[in-house]
C-alpha cells in the first residue's frame, strides 16, 4: 500500500521526522545504486511511496550533487514532449555507501599498534585531529567566551564534513556532530575520539565532557561545553597561556 511520504505521528518531534526523511532518502539513493538509472515513477513504485515524495528526495540528491539525470532512450516512434528523465548516482552519491577505506584505515592503525605500540597510535590520533582543526583555529579562538567558540567550532566541523551544530542548554552549550567520517575506525581505536575531545577543550578554552559518540553506537557525538570554566580555572589560549 502506498503512502504519501514520511508523515510523522501528530505527537512526534521534528528530529524524528528528519530521521525518517533521511532513511527514505538513503533508500532512494540505494535503489539508484543497485538498480539505476531509473525514472522517478519507477523509484516510487519500487519503494511504495508517492511520486511527490520521491521527487522531493531526488531533487535533494540533485542539489547536493549526489545524483544526476539523463534522457531515457526512446522506444518506438518518436512522440511529442520531452523524453523521460533517468536518475543515477554520481561519485559523491556512491560515496555515501562507503568504500573499503574504513577497513584499510583500521588495518593500517592496527599494524601501527602492533609494530610501534600504543604511543604511536596516540601520536597519530593527535596529529590527525590537529590537521583537522588547525586551519580553523583563528576563527574558533577569536570569540572570548566558550559558548561563542562552540558555535564557531560547530561551523568549522561542518565545513569538514561532520554536520555539527551547537545549542544552548541549561548549564552551557551542547556541541553535536551528526556525522563522523571515521566512526568505524574510532570504534576500534577510541584514541581518535580522545584526541578530538582534548583538541576541543584547548580550542574552547575550557574543560569539556564527551557525553556520547557515534563510534560507541550513539546517534550523534555530543560534547558538553560549560558556560564558564571550572572555578579556579581561567580560559586557556591556544598557546597554552591564560586568557
């Protein structure tokens, strides 16, 4: 039986709707990956949802550069009107389903741990996160208070592919990373998450607490940033001095 898209229950929250939208979009992309190219009508029929909902997801994939179109070949006498559009994934769209890169990275770090020890893994994790945040250090550390720095850090992480956001909570800011490109590897090597948390604390100038990680099976990486540094601790500048 067809439905008309991802209609949430009346009492459901917006994040739940967004999650349903994301799942459906992923299924649309998966169908194009496995059986494409195909028209929007075929996608709707295969997934059992309305053509309107399918076109919304296809338009989003097109806008994100994850899908492209081409004219369907005509069969029989040439008729009037435009030819049907076939949708297919681009390289960027195929990348959402992953490659063997995660397994390769995990194997490489495993080899590093076996032959050079845990200290080498730790050093690698610290160097990796430094390369991630250093280009954005000036923009993140310019604001004087941790809350504004958290917002700047969220913007920087989003530019690096982590889909991050920051929002105020009762006792400070909550920094959320809705995507983690290295979650599969970090599940085996938590040093990646630990080094990242320490880098965040240094950039934000205050102690932070990691509450959840995608690598541990949570739906989002969540870091609590207190509104003020702990009593007796002044905010730190990037060079290690006091602000």
